[in-house]
């Protein structure tokens, strides 16, 4: 029997990649917080301050707490 050549999945639709939770969403789930409880959580605020330059944190929450993300972590355009 001859070896079949080519991609056996040719013409089949690509399966969607499942979305995974961000670290922010994971910590919110662990703390059992609802969106209206975010601003009153001291544990979440401490976590956001420690991880502001490393993880996604909603902009509205950063503004609410006055947390500034450092610009030097962005990519240089040079």
C-alpha cells in the first residue's frame, strides 16, 4: 500500500482554540469577588499593585486606585 501524501485535514474547518482565563480573572475567582466588589477588596488591590506591569488589569480599576503602569515596560520603537 502506498503512503498517502499531503495534509489529511485539508478542507476541514479549524477548531476554535478555547479561551483561558487571565491571571487577573483567576485571582478574582480565587477571592470569590464580583465586579462590584473589586474596588473594596484590599487583597485584590495589593495584588494589582504588585503585578501592574506584568499582568492584565482593567484600566478602570487602575484609574480607580490611582495605580500607574510604568511605561518603560512597553516595547521600544527604536
